[in-house]
């Protein structure tokens, strides 16, 4: 293999993997590069995993969408939402 091809791609940041990937995924939280198998927050134990898992619920009172973030207690989210109206 010539020098030009050895500089392509990047090694997966997971120490036990270290797979060279020519189309690596860059995590938008920790900014490390990962292979296909370790591209998700959970698979590489990302520090921002809890705060990127977001869903929304409908308020039973006003029917507006409430943004829910994993790791924050449901009652606190409802309390903050009600007082922001």
C-alpha cells in the first residue's frame, strides 16, 4: 500500500477497536472519530449520552409540546413548563 492510501480515513477512538475506517463518524458531543460499530452515543459511552436523548410530550392542559430530556425529573420539567406560560 502506498503512502497516499495509508493517510486516508481514521482509527476508531475506542481503544479495544482501533479499526481504520475510511468514512469515520465524528461524534457531535465528544468530537472523537468512530467506526460504524461505535458511532452511537451508547456504543462509545459518550459523556453527553443522557442529554442527547430527547423526546417530547403533549401538555394535558394546553396541548403544547413539552421537550423532555433524559436525566431530568418529569415533575421538574412540568413545573418549569407551567411557569414559563
